[in-house]
């Protein structure tokens, strides 16, 4: 028996049988969420293909971004803000340059926007791009001529 807050209230006491049922429900929800994320991504790609009419290279870009996200996150549940920061830190820990991370971030951000617009996320999520070193081009000076 596990007590939550007030032991006198029956609704706040979880008995072993209820606990097993809750664990099983959570497991089913977890499995459904994993399947849900990949099916949502496939639905996202279909909408981009047929409604937005994006090119095959754009679809490949979205797939590579999602693959990088799955590789780092190890779970395919619907993302929360902490997952997104974990994704960015994971890419940097793997030794990716900020420009590469920003490329993946752009692909994931478009998917996150789609999730929010189609009411799969309760609030809009967006990953901020990393600051990159900008190269300054050398210009001609008067001594050059």
C-alpha cells in the first residue's frame, strides 16, 4: 500500500492491485506515444509532400533531422522543453559543430511547429539556434591598387 497525502482519504491511497493497473496503463501510453511520434512524423512528411509541395531534398532534410533527434533522444515520445535542450547538448557533446546543430534544429523546429498547429502539443515549442562564428571577408584597401 502506498500513501500519497492524507491517509484518511480513500482516493489518496493506492493499493498494490491499483498500482499494477496504473503501471500497465502507463506502459500502454508510453508504447502508444512511441508509435505516435513516428506516425506523426510520417503524417508530417505526407502533408509537406502533398499540401506544401516540397521537394524530395527537403523531405530528406526533414528525415535526417528527425533521425538525428531519435539517435540522441533514445525515445520517440512527444517532446517537452527539457528534451529539446537535451537534444542540443547531445549534438554538441557528440562533437558536432554549431552550424550542423543549427541545420538539425531548423528541421526539428518545422516539425514542432506542425505538431503545435495540428494540436498535438499544448504549447508551441521552438529550439533556439546556436551562435556561430561568422567569417569576415577581407576587403580591398587602398594599398592593394
